[in-house]
């Protein structure tokens, strides 16, 4: 992204910046997702996220482990936003139909986390899941991950409004 070094103008990010599109989309998605997860499952969720990297001992971790979980969560959200942004540069329909594509992207993020990331994590979480939990996770990620990421790519990525 060296060609975007001129994105900084008088200390501000210009519209059309990949940094702004990814940062805003990933930041909003990460904040909404972490907030809803903590509201539904309790404020220990960042420890569970850290446990994906460190293993079950993370559940007994302190502030450092908690901060690691929050950082990992936002790393994943920003990575998802980056993937959508890069794809939207080549696939016009991601810009033109951002609501539908965002919802589908959120569903894809949910399924990737559930079927790939969690089973490969140090917790080796792979179900079985109850149907209501599958629907809840799918619906939540479609709205709180997919829509902010797609909206931000369109709004701040220099894509058509």
C-alpha cells in the first residue's frame, strides 16, 4: 500500500484510503461484535478469545491475557475488513450491492470462525452446536460484522456512493 502514502493530508486520512476503509469497518465491526458477545456471554469473553491462542490456561489469566484477547479480536475484525476491501477493488458487485454482499460476508466470517478457526485453535472447539446457537451466531455476524465492513469499504474506500 505504498502507493497510498499520500492518503495522509495535514494529519488526516483522505477519503479513498484503504487505511480508513479497513480501520473504520474493522473497528466498528470489532466493537459491536465484542460488545454483543460480552453482553450475551459475560465480560470474560476476551479470556476465551486469548484461550484460542494460549489454551485453557488463559481462562485463569490476568489483565495481560484479557488485553491479548481484545487485541486478537480486533486483529480478526480488521483482517476481515481488509479481505473485504481488497476483494471489493476487483469485484464490482461488492460495491454495488454492499448490503446483500455484506450480509453474505458476515455469514462467511461466522462459518469460517466456526468451521476453521475454532477447530484449529488451542481450544479445538468444534461443536456439536445447538441449532438456535447456530442461527444466533449467523444472524449476529451478518449484521455486526458484514454490514459495517461492507459499508465502510463503500463509503471510505473511494468507491461509489
